[in-house]
């Protein structure tokens, strides 16, 4: 797992926008946050999850083809990881990575989730909340910086 954004990113670590995740609270990687423009390896380095500015709706996770990595279980209805159902708006579903378990052997889980969750939420979803919080913090920081500069003039 990554702990900070890759070198060269142009955002402060606390202010980066992260992608939504369908990872279960019971999974060992339930707190996985992937900043825009980066990726993280998880599930024993068997899954690569990336975040793109084109789609904050869902982490884009794919299996890593290496020895010792198990097959990814399909979602209900036989959908494979990353596949979507044919539906309009909130009826459209995607088969998303939902975590892993490693009690006796590594097992990668998937779940069928709403493909465009932000558009379906009344309040705009977590991505908008993170962005709004970031904008609020930037405003407060800017205000304080102006006050400090005025004091030194």
C-alpha cells in the first residue's frame, strides 16, 4: 500500500482527491485511499488499484498476474471485475473490488455496486464532500496566510 502520493504530484497530501471505494469494512485494506493519478498494490500485491481524474466514482482495480495470486471471484450474476450491467442512471451496476481475506489462503472478493454513486446520492457523495472540505481548508489557510503577510508589512 502507498502511504503518500507519488513524487511529482501537485497536491498536498491532505488535500488530494481520492476515489470512492467498495472495499468492505471487514477487509484488511478497508482504509485504502488512493490519490488521483496514483495507484496502490493491495491484497498481498495481487491487486493494483488506481485512481483517475476521469472517474472518481470507483477505484479501478485489476488483478496482478503473478505467481501465488488467486483468481478473482466473479460478482453475483457472473459479472467479472470491472464489467458493468446495462442500466440507466442509478440502475447501472459495476463489479468492483471489495477486499480480500487471508485466513487459510488468500481470497479476493468482489461486489456489485452502483456504477455512478455520486449522481445517485442526494448530497453528492464522498468525492464531493472531500472536495468541499478541501476547498474549505484551502480558504481558511489562505485567509490565515493573508493575515500573516499583513502583520509583516
